[in-house]
């Protein structure tokens, strides 16, 4: 009470004394000196950006108008215009919903938003037609989501007739100058005076990673026509693509550009959010199953021990968080060994009949156990579970359930033996094993070695190390008054899809590119007044009301 009285008296005293104050005094100005932008001999009059989804402005699992307006090339273009930059046109989508529509149904889903608990898809139908061209003729932003390095020089990648079959990319089909034009040709047709090459090589490993490593490492295969969509690109192919791009874009000797390294995608929250041990014994439903689970795996564990594979023994604890069970295709397949040993075991026969199955079912169940657990093991902290696995773990695998019912399993028992990551090992698509991670790293390192070599031997090419930026961000990177990190939802850098950047993240990326331009060419974006993007001008989440 005394404090409030003191404050009131002070205010009252100030009110009385202020009657004699000259209120016409000029306010004290505290303005920093203006630093003019100096770009030396750089010419930004025709800036063209080439790349994949980052270049396009993809965020929250989709491409939409607001995300395109906050793309890093558009931010760069706004800073280039402070000097001698020209117009920068983008192939804008039709809405802020994201995704594509075809014949009245969503051909690609709408964007994600934060629903208070986690990422969720917007409940709306996209209005951008999958098979329609974007408005406009020439586009400075040639970012194409899904693009791999060799696609930039691939004729027909923008042929709208090939979209339905997967031979062409709908994002390029809507902007390609002709059905057989290449992205590089459409870039060169604009006579660029400055260009950016970003995330070239990103999708060459990313599709393999996001699919849980179900593709093939094509390390020694120089023919991309034989690749599957989830394969890792050979460094031979990547090197040739980079040489073709940089060689053509800098051929006149005057055009300058910037190229970015490939980040270590395994640092992204798409791969780091779901823990390897999400099975919590404090969950009553799971806890009630632990005794039965240890019985089931106890039968298999005896075989693992007998053949000297003790590191594959699987047990569940009532005290600590339990790892999921996964299928690891790099392991020796013990399917036949397990089936044979269990089929000959009297104890296993008793175990099977304890589920209400007849003695005649023992060979079938032994065979099923062999198929289920022949390459099974518990996940470890070295495994990376992909983000979509969070919606799968613990659920009933419908296909497996229906198969077991067709084999005369009672529905309840079929459900018990179809629990993803619990009784049914998680399939390859949900987990990146250390061996698969190693393949990604080998390819990424090879790609970055090429990018560094090209940049360091070309006087007209600046280098921005996105790989190092992501490494820094994994523990926190400062952007103005904000500290961004790679945590999903709360980190501020990575969007809700766990892979692409937020608007603020793209602004940071633009600034890092401007820093690299300063370092290489002697400009002063980093010190000029208004030369860099401000973090506070760019949000980290888009409202679900934005349509």
C-alpha cells in the first residue's frame, strides 16, 4: 500500500511542477548515421534464382502466395533494388491454401498450420490447378520443389503432358517456356546479370532420407534415367550437372552469382523430433501389455542368444521409456532359423495354444514369427525416426491385421500382433538406420566438395555455407533479437513440415547470402543502412485464417 501511495504522490508532484516547463523544447534526436549501399561493379538488373523448394519459398509442407512473397530470392531482390536491381517475378500460386487441385479433388495437400497441439493440415481445398500454367511468361524465380541436380538440365521436365505419369514436375510445368525447355535454358534466356544456385543436391539425398532409406544409393551409376524417385544421386551425375550450370551461367565472363552448399539434412527436425524410445510405461494401456510382450519376444530372444546375436535381444521395461522395434535390412536374416527353432519347440507349442489357437497352428505361427522378427531389433539413439512415424507408432497395421485374420487368427489377437513398432517391427520407410545415414553423409560430403571447388576456382561465384549455418542453428543461432534453433514448432527456423524454413528462416538465409556476396565481391550489404532483412519483419507461423 505504501508503494502505491508513493507512486501516486510522485505523479502528483510531477503534475504540479510541469506547469512551469517549456513544452516547446525540441525532442532529442538519436539517429544513426546513414551508410549508403555500395555494390561496386555488381549488376543486379536481371537476377535469376535457380534451385528447388527452398528457392521457391516452400514452407509448412506447401507452396502458397505468402510463402513465395517471403522466399529468400524475393527478399534478396528487394535488397538488390536498393542498388540497381530490376523487377523480380515469381510464378505465384492461386491462394494461401497451398497444394494443387485436379478434377475437384486435392492432388497435393494444403499447407500445415499449428492447431495448438502440433502441425495439422488446413481443412480447405486448393484452388491452384495442377495442369494449368501460372500467370505470366517469364519468371525470375525458377525454384522448383522436388527438383534434383540433373533435372535442371533435363528436357521435358516441364512438359505438362508428363505430370500425370510422374515424368514431369508440375511446379516446372506451370512455368516452362516450352514442353521441352530445360530450367537452365529458361534461366539463360533472361540474360541474367546475377544468379543464385541454392540447395542444388539437396533433393538428391533428401528423397532417400524422407522415405526412410527405401531407395538405392546410385553412387557408381552415371545414368539418372535409371534412377528411382527415392534414390541417392551419383556424385558423377551431380558434378556434371553443376559444371553445366555454372559454366553456362558464367560463360560471358560478366555474370556473377552465388552458390550454396548442401546442408546436413539429418539435423532437421523431420529426423530428430520423434525419439527412438517413445513407448512410455506410465501409459496404462502400454504398461498392461508389457508382460505379454516380454513373453512374445522371450521366445524369439532364445534364438538370438543361441546364434550369438545377443545385441538383438528385445525386452520391455516397466521403469524407463522403451524403444520401438524396427526392421533393419542390414542385419543377417534369421527368419528361417527362428521359424525352425520355434516350430520344433514344445514350449512354443504351449505358448501358441495359450492364445486359444489349435496345435495345428504352431507351424504357421512359427513361420510368421520368423517373417516378423528375422531382421528385428530394438531401435537405438543412433537411429532416426522420420516425423510421420509419430502418427504410426502403436497403431494397428491394417494390411497385417487383415492377413492374420485371413489365417484364422481371432480379430483381437490379430490386432495385438499388428501394433506398429511394438509387436510388428517398424518397416524401413519409418527409420533411417546408421548405415543409411552413412550413405547420405558420403553423398552430401561429395556434393559439398564439388560445390566448394567450383566456388573457390571461379572469380565470379560467391559461396554461402548453408551446411555450417544449419550446424550452428542446431544449438541456436542469433538473428537480431531472436535466437533461432531447429526445434519443431518452437525453434523459429524450421517450418511445421520439419524440413523447410519459416519466413524468418528464409530472411536469415537471405542475409547469409548477402554476407557471402560482400565477402566475395566487396559490397557492403551487411553494413549499409537497410542492407539486411530484419527478423521482426518475418513471421514464424501463418494463421489458419490466411486463405
